[in-house]
């Protein structure tokens, strides 16, 4: 379980003002000294992440955030980081004390609502001072999933917190989305095209390929993996035509030419646009490509950091394809990991397949982009759009 990728774990954000007991809680629930506990407010200056197996929920990642209620310059930085954590939080724990809800907690609750984050409330420190019934009732008006604890968080309290978390588990975590389960049937053959080029990691397949193979097997189907130079031969050798061909976006053009029209094709990136984001929003976003003007600013988001090679997909291939399609240059900016900058001024955002992050983060980015009226799309969709094969590449999804 400890090897479960972070992208597949439930992300539980721990929020609360400085020195309210967030780090003590994290140490208690993980039974480890993960966070520094100190009486000096603001000791947690950075995000602390801890992945554990939390029975009976399963693989989770706790995100211990810095309190965002201090007004120093460092406080502003902490605030930015805490807000970026909200974007990938599946469920939240809001820790407060006898002071009840202040403007600060109400601001956090508003963020939870904005990003559709279910949460529970822990009222800490009742051994120091008990919360008044008026203040308690104010909390109930927002949320009745409340647990009270003293500064000593024992295993009984931890069990109650876990029960509280189980009550707010997102349906998607209880029944995870299948990558292809609704598009394939038991016994179908799916052909996967994975070029082993300079971008391919040594000795292994990349996560979207591995997860897709596992999903095909989970759905009792047959998975055949080839490089593009063997694709024609593989199709000819099959007695029954494959239900679908899934390709790395880099081989889209060749795959489109090789695979007969009667067999649907798509890409790993498009499968992940659907799994990690929202396919329809990304397709809508691609429609703005034709409205771009010379030198417009385009933001490319990659959910992991990797060494960019000579013909990197984001830095070379996508800019080249867009230039061929539009006939002029655009200005590209790049952000990696959880970095999501101010997006004002961008005319288009292009997201990678996001295999290394959780769905919540991509959905939050889509939400923010839509609020700012900035179109957002994804690698596979841009590539197939520029190659003129988008309709074919999404046909199997009936555009949902
Ligand atoms: S850039 Fe995106 S799609 Fe590519 S490996 Fe990283 S997270 Fe996955």
C-alpha cells in the first residue's frame, strides 16, 4: 500500500490557524513524528505531506498546511501555499479551538465551498478552555460533523476522526473511475501503441500506460502492447478486429494513417483528460485555438518535473504543431508540479495528462480557469486537433 502513487491516494488537507494543533493532530493520527510541534505559532512553515494506509479508508496523503492567519511577508507566502493545497484537497479537516469561528475560519469554509471540498471540524484544546454553546451552535450552522478533543489527542479521538472522515468520503474514492470500463466489454482486445523513443524512461513504461493496461485487465479484456512500427502487423495478425487502439500522442499521426477507419483510436493523454479532468471542458477549450492571435500568451501545465529533452512534447512538439496550424508564433510559459500561477493574461491553458497528480487538482484548475473565462485544454486534445483528427480521437466517448 505504501507504494500506491500519490495520484491515487485520497488527499486530506488539515487546515486551521497557526498554533491550533494541526501538527499534533497529524502526528497522532499517523502515529509518527511527522510535523514539528511547538508552542511558537507558525512553526510549520511549509506544507508537510505524509502518505499512510489509514484503516478502513485505504491509501491517503495528509497535507498539513501552514496557518494562513499571520500578516508577515512569510505569512503571505504561507497563505499562497495553503491555497494551492486547497486545490488538491479531496476532503478537509478544519481544526479550531475555544475561540470558535473567526473571520479566518469562515474564509476557509468559503474556500471549501468554492472547491467542493467536504470537511469535518475538530474543536481542540477543551482541557484549556471549553467552547461556549453559542460558538458551538454557530459551527453547527455550517457543519454538524464535529469532534471535540483535548490537547492530548488519543487513539479514541483518532478513531472518531476516522469515522467522521468516512462519512464525507467522495463517491469517486469509494468507487474509483475506470479508465475504459464503460467503453469496453469482457473479451475485447485493446491495442496499445507505446513508442520507445528518447522520452521513454529506461526499462519501464510510463504511469498512464501501466494504469491503462491494469484497467484493461480489470475489465477482463485483452491488452496488446506494440510500438508503432509493429502496429500494422499486429492488426493484420488479429482474427477479430480490436475494439480500440490507444496511442501515445507522439504517434497519433502514424496511428491515424495505419489503423483502418472502422477501428476507433484515441490517446493515453485523452484517456487521462477524461480520468483526471473533464473531457468536455477540455474539448470546449480546444475550440479557442482558432481564435488565437500572434504572440498570444499560452500557459502549459505539467504535473511533474522532468528533464526536458531536445524534442520535448511541451516545449517543442506542441508549439511546432500550433505554429503549423495557425501560421504564427505564440508565447509559451511553463509551470510544473503544483505551481498554478495567476492566470490573468493567458489566452489558453494546456494541461498535461496529469498522471502524477490527483483529479481534484485538475478539476480545481478547470474551475478557476472557467471562472476567469480562460479556455483550458489538454495535450492529447491539442495534438489531435492540430492534426485534424480530434473527431476521430474522441468518437468513442460520444462527447459525454
Ligand atoms: S508531464 Fe504530466 S502526463 Fe507527463 S508524466 Fe508528468 S504528470 Fe504525467
